[in-house]
């Protein structure tokens, strides 16, 4: 198998970046061999890319269930220290709904937040392929290609309107 | 010749006018906008430091000094006494929780409804939520008196054999406020990550570089990172709305579940929620007017169109508040209960009756008289004054509901007027602390979510219908 090289092509705008992705596809690169880095959210549809997988909604649901179970525990704590009061239920209904609601929502929101950390592997302070111009509006296409076809890929990116095409070096952010 | 060039000129001037009016139609290169935001954070005049020093002194003396004194001397230095055991501390708690509602309202509800005008000031409003809840938390601990024993609230095996009842209304409060504080802080942080990454990229070195680097968490803006972030923000936007409603509803139940005249009302939940939005929106517009006037480059991001839009919301909310107020009043008045009648009379004709009338004037009459006019509600300083007055009115409303209503009860021999003592410096201290925290935050984090503004600018364009140029928005998500 030929050696591969990671290249980072920086584009001034969305259109040339989308063209470049089409070219990379026609050159034989699979979608999972490239990634787009941008300073604003660019949807997959705009770039003709497949939908990204995210576990955040599932984690959120899991957190909601966990929160609900903690709520149930608190609702039934009076059974652990049974104090009968005349005319009062040991486990009253409506206040239990309040407890269950708050803890379910707390579980849902905390797990959603943590879901972003887990799915994005945050925090990550190791060196990564990046150029600071991205946060100034540039769009970078990061891809792996065979070493011996580097020139061809670089030319294709330049033809699409890339401002720079260089070997992607991991740098400290 | 003139007949061929005139329509062109007209079209150009119309477009220029629309650009001047709408931030979303007036894009600048992203790098330039980033530079403007960074400059706003870094540019600090001596006036900033003077105001910060004064506020810092007030916080030290008014908040921590007075609190320390109260801890040393006991709750006796406060004005709470029989029959008014709930005084200004709880007025402040309700007030600050009310202020905190604006952030979620603007950031979540307007996001769900895709109201584009929200984009430049969501963060400014979200910050108010977090810092407002901090003050509410302080006020609860002040009210507690023996604050060093607050751990008694928590259940753990102990020699006293006392286990808290999680079904009690005060436990609902603890849970609701904790949930809302955590949720709103997380909701503030998520959309901040890309802007912190931008600040990291534009900061050369020093402690600021490390600050942004740590908080940006290594964000680069890959497709995956944006997808996870967008999903999480959507979940938050929907889920935090019922939490927001629950918080102030539960606060209202602290009063409504008691069988006291004036409090035992089924409409207190929505009445409190609309009151919270009323004061919160008033506070947002005040903050925006001050930020626009004092921070560099903010006139580009915060424009009269934003004051106009918030002004309309304030007008609608003011109408909603008047409706709920009257509904609450009407049912109690019609009920004819002797003690409730006495209380309503006390509100209007008692020694503090001026508060009741002033509340109605500033919460209803003034907003209705001023905010119907587009030119007035687009003027930052006019709406600043209206927002300030609404906040005075909403503070009075809570004062009337709590200490004034507690002054009289079914046992006339216990009636006694409430005279606040150390509560006054403590209240001024919490206000100063809120402003100080906000000022510090404005120098550390981008107050305008630049990426959200640019995303909105991408989606907006102008289109001609016949002779008229109109604004159009594309759905990008």
C-alpha cells in the first residue's frame, strides 16, 4: 500500500470548498478520508457531504432516564424514614411530579452538555492540524492522499480556488 | 437621461438604507468582525476602572462586610420580625430570578422560533441569567441567617435523626434554582466555545492566551464538532424553556401554597412568570443600551432595529402582565373574604399605597404610552429609561407581595410595619456585584456571538419585488 500524506487546502469561501470536495471525490477519495474545518457551521448539504453521526441525542435521552431514576429515589426516600403525619400521605403525588420533572430535566441537560465533550473528545490540548485563519472566515479541507499523487491533488485544489495547499502539520492551538 | 438613472439611484439608496438598518444585511469580512470584538474586549478607559473600583468597594463593604456583620451579630440586625419573617432578602431572590429569565427567553425561545434579530445579543442576555442567579443564590443564603448551618438541608446520616422532606416546597426551590443555574451556565458556555477559539487564535500570548486556550477546549470547527454543538444547542433551546417556566412557577408556589390572604392564588404561577419576563426584558434593554454606548464597535452590532424588536416584546409582555395582575386582583376582590378585602385595601390605601400605584404606572401606563411608537422604542436611551422604570415597578410588585402583604394577617394584634435594616446595604451590594461581574465578563469573553452573527448574515439577502427591495431569509439548517 502506497504511503499517504495529509494535506490542508484553505479556501476563501464556501463555493470553492464545495467544488474541491467534488474534485476530491472524483479523484477517488472516500468521504471519510476528508474533513472540513470552518469558523461557522456549514451544513453537510451545502458541501455535498454525508450527514455526520452524533451521539448527543442518545446521551441526552440516557441522562433524562438517569435523572428520572434519581428523582424516583428522592420521591421514595420517605419510606426510609417513615414519619406518619395525620391526614398527610407519605408519598404525595403532585410534589413528586415536581421532583421528577426537575431531576429528569437536570439529567437531560447535563448529559447533553457532557455529550458534546464526549463526542468531540473535548478537552483536547494536544497538537492538531489547523490554521488560525479558519476562525477569520476561511474554510479548510483536510484530506489524506497517496504520497505519489500529491502533485495531482494539490493542482486539483488550486484549480478549485484554494489559497494555499500544504502538508497538514499538527500544531499547538 | 434622468428617467433612466433615477430608478437605479432609488434602488441603490433603498439598499443602502436597508443595510444601515439591518445588521444581517450589512456583512463585513469575518476577520474584521473578529477584530472589532477583540478590540471591544481589550479597549478599556480609565472610566471603566473607576466604575469597577467603586463597585468593588460597594461589594466589599455593602455585600461581604454587611453580611459578615449580620453573621456576627445575628438576624436581629435585619428588619425581619413578627409578623414579617420574609423581608427584602426574598424580594431580592424573586427579583433576581426574574431578571435571569430574560437570557433564556431571548436565547432559547427566540432561537426556537428562528427570530433573527436575537443573534447579536443572545450572549449579553445569557450572561444576565447566570449572574442574576448568583445574586438570587446569595439572597437565599442571607435569608437563611445561620448560613454556616446550610448543610443541614442535605440528607445524610446524623445524630439528630432529622431527614429532610424532599416533597417540601423549599426543596422544589433548591432543585429548580440549581437546575436552572446549571442549565443556563451550560447553555451560555456551549455557543461560547467557537468564539473562545476565535479569541485564542487572535491572542498572541500571555495569560489571556492560556485563558482562551483552556476554555476553547481544543475546538477547531470540524464538521463533527459543529454537528455535536448544533445538536446540543437545539436540545438545550427546547429543554430549557420548560425549566425556565418551572423555576418561577415554583418560586410563586412558595407563596401560593400557603393559605394566606393574597397569596393563595391559582394564577400566581403564570403571573410570576410574566412578571419575570417583564423585568428581565427591561434589564436586557438597559444592558444593551449601556453596552452599545460604552463599548467600542458595539454600534455596528447593536442597532436601533434591536431596540425596536425588544421594545415590541416589552409592550406585549406589559400587556400580558396587566392581564394577569387584573385577573389575580379581580378573583380575590370578588371572593369577598374579609381578610383578603382588608389586604387589598391595605395595598392601595395603606401607608405604602404609593408603591401600589407607582407599580401600575411604571409597569403598565408608561410602557403603553411610550412603546407603541416605533421612533421612541428604537431610541436606546428612551427604552433604557422605560426598562429602568419597569424594573423599579417589578421590584415594588415583589415588595408588595412579600413584606407588605405579610404586615397584616388574620391576627390584628400582631400587625406591624416592616422596616428594613441591614437588608438595604446588602441589596445594594448584590446589585453592585451583578454589575461588576458583568463588567469583568465583558472584558474577558466576546459579548457578541460573532459566528452566530455571520451565520445569520449568510442567510440574509435582498430581493426585489416589483419596485420594492425587501429582506429575505434562507433556512440554512
